[in-house]
């Protein structure tokens, strides 16, 4: 297995910070209050996680699209089509309340792992991609799972 490049690991982990922050503001009321007073309602609690989660699933669609550009013929067409799914999933499934949106984002991030695996298997993504995505997805899903069920 190829090691994850340090810069990709650091930047990937930095991308998890808004999910961690959102989870912290859900779990610690004083942090929520401080964040609300300091940053406003968009940047605390489930809202920051849900909004950012939809953004990241859309971002990942772009990443997969970039990987698909390395393919040719029907493999390229399949890659392009599959790469649109995370963004469409985020767009169509993040309504309906916090719990439903969080559940759908969790499903989206887990399904994204299947796409990541396919792109690695097809030789379109680097070999270190899947270990990185497994780590980041585990962190994201854990953070999203703290969104209250009510």
C-alpha cells in the first residue's frame, strides 16, 4: 500500500474541522452558546454540519469527475455519471429536518466510499486514496451521528 501524502492527510483532516466543531457545539452547551455569540447561528450545532456536509459531498463529486478525466470511452462516461451522484444526493436529500438530513448525509458519505473504491480499482484514483477516504469518512460519520434524534 502506498502511504498517504502528508499534505493530503493534513488538508483532509483540516476539512473535518467544521464537522468536529458542529459536534462539539451539540455536545457542549457552553461551547454552543459561545459559538452562537461569536459566529452566529449558521456556524453552530447541526446547521454547520448539515450545510458543510452538503458542500463536501458536492466537492467530492468534483474530485471524482477529475478522476474520471483519466479514463476513456465507456469507462469515462461511467465515471462522469457516477461522479454526479454525491452532489445530487446532497441536493435532493438534505431537507426534511435535522435527523433526516443527517441520516441522508451519513448514507451519502458511506456510499461515496463505494465510488472511491471503484475509482481506485479502475486505476483512476491513487492507491492511497481509499485509506484516506476511510479515515475521513469515519470521522465525518461519527460527527454527524451526534445530531439529536429529535
